[in-house]
C-alpha cells in the first residue's frame, strides 16, 4: 500500500480567497489525481497531474479555477481559487504507486463562508 | 450516461451476518478495472478490493470478496461476518480507457451507506 498525506486536513475560508492543498506520496508515482466530493455526493475527478507536463482537466473544471502543480514524482498541489460557498467540499488526492490499486489521501475538508 | 450504478442508497445488516452491496457498470472497453472503497464518516477513502476485467477468479481480501459477473456487468461487494466498524459509505468505481494494469482516472458510483446493527 501507499502512504499519502494531505495538508491541510480542513480549513474554513472566506469567499474570494484561495487555498492551496498539498499532497505527498511516500513513493514515486507517474500520475496523481485530484478529486472533489461535494456534500452528500460521490467523487468527481478534477484533473490528472503528470510530472513534467500540464495537468489534464475534466469537463467542467478549468485551470484558472483549479491550478495544479506537479514539481516532482512524489508531490502535487491543488489550488482552489477565488472561492465561493459552492466550493465547499472534500478534496482528495490519489495515486497508484505500483500495480493497480489507487490509494487516496485523507482528504481536505474545505468550508467557504 | 451513468457508468457505475449503485442502486442501494442505504442498507442495514445485523452484526455477524453477510451483506452484498450491488454495483453494475457500463463500458465498451475490453480492459477495465473495478474497485471498491469504504468511506467512514471521517471522509478518508479506504481501498478494499480490486478486480481486473481479465481476472478469471473473483477477488478476495479478508472478509471482502467481489462477485464479478462479466456478462451481467456486475461487480457486487460481499462483506462476510459484518462488524460494527463496517458502518460506512461504500463506493464502487471503474477505471477504463487504459490497459487495466496501468494508471487512470476512476469513475465512481453514488455510493451505498451501510449500517451494521448490534
């Protein structure tokens, strides 16, 4: 299995501000994934982050709103920009260190007031 | 179109009994992977079990087994000997579009909330 950590674990933010979420994997991985889980909903993929290239965004998600960095093979950040209450969600990162199991970080609970 | 369907929003099971959580999927790919995750109230996603489309035997991990019926496109999770700590949301997910043993995005079902009664 893999150990994936995220920071912060939770935050309460004011509308119009930005929050950067960090994700660290304990081994090198090619791809990292960022998901959003709105209250009472399932998980939806925001984007896939490959080291050394721009992230690939899913329909409905744009780079200006959710910029992603992937500076090396163990680390990625997701920024939620110009936040509104609709951005209140759990944000989760995931990776597949080896084989086919995809492991998730503990998530970041974001509340936007 | 819904790719992953979990038709049971909520389920109850008596402690120590077995329970089956349903999952059906839709894909035209020959290579795909099916996953089950547990999400307790803390919000973390805990990987439970994986089944590849070419795997001939049903996957098992401890008390968890995946009843894979390829022709019916179903991948039901069976939890044997339920425990109080099994109370959580359970998500079925699929990965398609790549060889199933390589990385790729997951598509999730809407989840089933399981409550285990003492």
